[in-house]
C-alpha cells in the first residue's frame, strides 16, 4: 500500500476498473484516489491531520519569493501564511472549511502528484476583488520526458457527499471549464513570477507559456488539462470507528467506489457535451473525517492565534 505522509491510500485506480455501469462513456481519463488518516488510543488522529495542513499552508498562502525570504524562520512563515487567510464565517471563507480544503489539496498535489505550486491561490485571492474565483488550486506537473500537464483543482469540505452535494461539485467543475475561466487561469500562470523560479528548464518554461498564451486556443490545452476534485468529507463510518482495521478499510473502499460511481455518472450527464470533454483528465480524491466542525474549529483557532502575532512573533 502506498502512503502520503503516513496517510493510507485505499484506492488509486482508473474509474474504468471500478465502474459497475458499462453504459458510462467516456471514462478512460478518469481516476479515483481514496485517502484515510489513522487512529491512536481509539481516536482519529486529529493532530496529525492539522499538522499536514500547517506543514503545507505556505505553498498556497505565500508567493515563492515570500517563502524563500522566510526559510529557516518557521514561526514567521506560519504567521505570514495566516495573514492571507480570510477568517470569515461565510460560504466562501475559512469558517466553512473552504480554505482548509484548498490547503489539503495543495499538500496532496505536492507530495502525491509531485506538482509545482506555480500559483499560490490563497495568496492571489487576497489581491483580487472577486477573490480570484476559478480553480481552487493551480499546478504544473512535469514528467520525465520534459513534457507538462496543467492541473486546475476543486477543493470542497462537506458534511456529506450524498447525491445532492455531488451535483454542486459537478456544477462547480463545469463553471471552472468555461473558456473565460480557463483563459483567466492560464493568464495567472504565465504572469506570476513563481513559474520562472519553479520551472528551471528554460525550454520547458517557454513551452508552458506558449501553450497557455492568450492567443492560443484553449482547445489546444485540453489534452494536457487535469481536474483534481478533492472531496474532504464528514463520514459516519469514520466517526464510529476507533482503529485502522481491515473491516474499516473495506467499508471505506466500498463507500468511496459507490460515491465515485455516482459522481462521474452525474458529471458525464452534465458535461459530456463540453467540446473536447473526452480529452480532459479528471481525478476524484476522497478523504473521510469524523467531524468537520471539530477540524474547522481547531483550524480557525490556530489561524486566529497566528493572525494575532506580527512577523517577529510578538503579541
């Protein structure tokens, strides 16, 4: 079994190997990733999950140059990162867990998919009137052949991932794939300085910028486009469990396979007419937690603490 910073990977497979509905098409470029945390002393390890968030917060909250300037100053790094979080209790803000989910997706993208965080999205959301609406994460993934793919992610933290909520995420994904939104995300990538620091090879960097240039049709990048969809979700199975047993793993696998089936069925029904839809790769990422409220409250408490301190660590 693979691991992601000690998170177990229960499923990492093409949806075509999981689907029980032979009528669904096209599904060859769709994948399912299921992750779980473990337990200690009969309890889900909340502290390990929070550590994962704070270990990855700078990747999405600060620019490359800001992160570089704070190397070796871990407290200042956390304090600076917290300043860019929107500590509000509304649908778009931290109180709903939206930014928390974005940070988790950034951590997964970095450590599992080996992605480059070319656009620290929370950082850029502070500098736009519309909160940089669009993808919740923007990454470039380089392969061993000096080719690249572009990843525009969606990150949600839900109390439930039953069918009604899945329809919401399908709508969100559809909105992110409009030509206007794709051009906007492409423009952000090519105009921020981070790509010049993170993509070392000059030829590869030039190829990325050329492919994403506003004068290039967005149709031409769809074969390179990946949409990771993180569904961090409260889970009754996890809530009633006290150890990382094989029975628990089997139950989560079954549940996540069923939810992936329902999600992709809804997505196919709504998005199948999108031009070149079959060329786009989609990754549904499922991560169960026992209590959304507990996690969000702990996160908000930590953010409030760091926001109350200046960059020198003084109250």
